[in-house]
């Protein structure tokens, strides 16, 4: 297990893990890329749903 000495080191560790590191379980994508892509899809679906309701 990785040990961090302070908040800055912890933040850097998480940034590296989420923004720079490729993950095998995500088909070698970065977690934040998956997250942002899902936000775009959800936003597009929300807009389409809103247009159909109005």
C-alpha cells in the first residue's frame, strides 16, 4: 500500500491514478476520460429527453 506524507502528496497520487494512468479494467483508458465521456452522453440524453417532454 502506498503511504502519503501530506495532502499534497495524496492529491498528486490521485491525479496520477485518475488522469495519467491507463487501467486494464477500463480497456486501457484513463478513469477521467471514461467519466467525462459518460457526462457528455448523459447530458446529450438529458437534452433529448427535455426536448421530447416540452
